[in-house]
């Protein structure tokens, strides 16, 4: 039996920066604590908000160290994004994720821009899985990375014991081609766009962006969709305001105003508007 993650809903949190674009760890942790106090059970750090690859290995390690010293309930589930354009740095990050006691699992993405072959990508994944003993979610996001993990590759990699899910941000219809055994396996929707259609297609978990502003409303909406209903507490117009245009700068601005937390700027060229 695979060691599964408990939470079907987590929030992908943005990283706070000072005005000079230096990493602001206290504000990042403050936002996580705010969400926890709102009843959120799980967050994803360093993944899914478009900032991961702007962070150096040293900055990512600093975030892990800060998480390790956070005062959080034992059942609060923290996931951490592991990816790098260099495999050597990804392996060092994997070692840190594996050592820490506060991180429950890893979201493993593929290197951007360099366009590895399927075989190269699989070897990259096998190398990381040889280090990370915690639950692993594969992350396929061809729009951002330029690399699309083939279904044959997915079907091979999910045989790795630690791989317990796939976050598919490409063609979500193709999850029907994933060959599942009797072992539990979860499909994670990346964000709220087309969420009703994704749930209908078989997605069972949500990696939320909108939850940064509407944490419980998004969770309640997702649960109603899983139960075959359409209505939730959140108005679609409010969600559209979050997801429209350049999401990250607007998201940070809203968090800063709502929570009185200085989430700061995005690293340019993001925010050049």
C-alpha cells in the first residue's frame, strides 16, 4: 500500500519578496499561518504560482529551514515543489525535503526550457525518487515548461512506490489513458479554471490558487463538485476576478490588503504592467 497524502485540497501559496526582489521569508510564513488559522489543512510551497524557477537553490533551502521551525499542528500537511533546470540542484533540494520533519510530500516538476527527451525526463524522475522517501506528486505543466510528459512515461513512472498522484496542467482529458492498478492514485487539478469539467473527467484533488483569497469557499465548492453538485458559496464573478489576466501580481496585492501582510512584488519581468 502506498503512503498517501491525507488532504484532497491544498493551496499553492505565493512567495513573498521585498521591494528589491529579495526573498521575504517572514511574510511567506505569515500567510501560511493565516491560512492555517482559517481552517486550511494543507499548503504547497515553492510550486504552481510561476515563481519557483526564479528562486535559487539557496533560497529554496532557506524556505525549507523556515518551515522546519514553524509552530503548526502535526496534522497540517505541507507539500514542497522540487524542480530545477539542473538535475544536480534538484537532487540537493530533494535531500533537504526528505530530511525535514515538517514537509509531508513533494510535487516534482520537470525542467523548463531545455526540453529533455522522455528518457531523460524519466531518469531525472528516477534519480529524485531514489532520494525522496515521502509521497510524490508528478507535475506535468507543458505550457510553462515546454515539456509534455508522455502518457507512456506517466504509466511507467506511477509504478514508483512513492508516486501517489499526477498534477496535470496540460490536456486534462488524457488522464483517462493513465493505467491504474488497485493501488490508490489521485489526479490533482492545477487551479480552478475548468474545474467542473476536470472533476467530471476524473480529477479527485485540487491544487488551488484562488484558495489564497477564498480558502474555505473554494474548498466547499470543490467538495460540492466531487459530490455531483454545481453550487457553492463562492460567486463565479469573484473567482474570475482572481484568475483574470496576470494572476500573480494581482494575487499578492489582494493578499497584502486582506491580511495586512507585505507580500511585496513579483520578480520582474512579472508585474511589468
